[in-house]
């Protein structure tokens, strides 16, 4: 299987990476990234929450309590910078960066800087967010967050690809500006659009390079891939690649995914604990990957 992203990024095997929060209570990001790379995993993706409001009405999944790592996770761009400087070939990415909570000019600058520091290993996973109180605290109306995200992404790409970038929209408006560095990857780092909703697949086709699928059942994933393929076919484009978060990785689950042509599986999250616990978890996941017949990528 060979899949090509619009950013001239091609591989001929299924990639296996790690998805995990990195917090102030666990192994530091540089040490974690080195351990992930040493075990042959292809990538490290980290989530984002700038804060968690004490009082909220937005429910978490199934009404459960929000996990502790949501409160304690480090800034993703700081985490990934440390990871980039501690490794040589590990792909690094956000899963996801909350675009409604980020200034687009700063986001473009941070992402391009990280792509430069990592020698072109950065991938930007983006989403619109779900915690409405968190979104409001950034001055954003949750009702307009999808439209806002789309405009900000377009502005980021203009800043990445134009010597004198300008943007004039409903939410983002600036006259011509200079901004460097430009990303190492051309035309820009891969953009993975996260989510699972009525507009997700159209936005993937229009705004991204691939789908960052949330943890969903294999049957739902199969349906989603079909809908994504149909949306792409309507505009005469190939089906975008899929990166999947697998939060309960087992050999049986991975084997079910093999026929679907998934581009990348992200195992995780790792235990938010000490370094020894995290390393033991990585060792177990590495064994699982190899037993499933999908040897992790090597240099």
C-alpha cells in the first residue's frame, strides 16, 4: 500500500505511532520521544487542552469525569519541540491542536518553526474542540467554531506559502505581511482534520490532507472511510489517508483494521505515570505491533 499526502510525504507500509498526553507528572518529553524512537515506532502525537474550567455543563464521554491528564498536559508545541531535538527520524504531530483557541498568525509561526527544527517531521492535526466552556474562555463562540477553524486554517496556509501573505475573511483579516520561517515540507506540513460529524468529511477534502479519526468502532470506521471516499469522488479526488487513534490496542483490533488500508494507527494513551511505567507500556505496545504483523518503521 502506498499513500501520498499533498505535502510530498509518501510511505509504502502502515505506520504505527504513539498517541499520549505528556504531563508534568510523568516522564519528560525528550526522554519519552527517545524511548518511542528506539523501539521503532514511526511517530508521536500529543493532544491539547489549554485549561479545564472548574465549572462546566459540557459532558465528557458517557458522562464520565474528565481524565487527570486533560488538566496537566504540557503545551503541545513545547512538548514536540523537545521531542524533535531528542530524535532524528520520529514524526511528530498534534492530535489535536484546538484551532478555535489559537491565533492563526502565531499558529503558523509555531508550526513552521517546529517543522524547521525537526527537519520537516511535523504534522498538524487540527480540530474544532468539544469543551464549550474552554472555547468561550478564549473569546470564541462555540457556535461559530467550525467556520472560524476553517478560516484560520486557510490563513495559516497563506502565511506558510506566500512571501507576502494576506487574508480577508469574516473572522480573520490582515493586510500583506512577511512571516518566516516557512515550513521545510512543501507546500506545507500535512494537515490532518479530526472529528466525526456531518461536515467532517467535506472539511477534510477542502481543508486537509487526511482524516484524523477518533477512537471509534471498526464498523463505524469502515462506514466513515466509505463516506470519505464518496465525498472525495464527488470532486474528482482520491480518498485521503486515515490516521486512527486506537485507545484500546489489541492484536484482534489491529487485525480487523488491516483490510481497511489505514495509513497510520496511533496506539495510546500511555499511563500518566513514572518513566519506568511508561517504558514498560511502550515495550508491550511494541510487542503487540510486531505480533500483529506490522513491523514499526525503521530508518
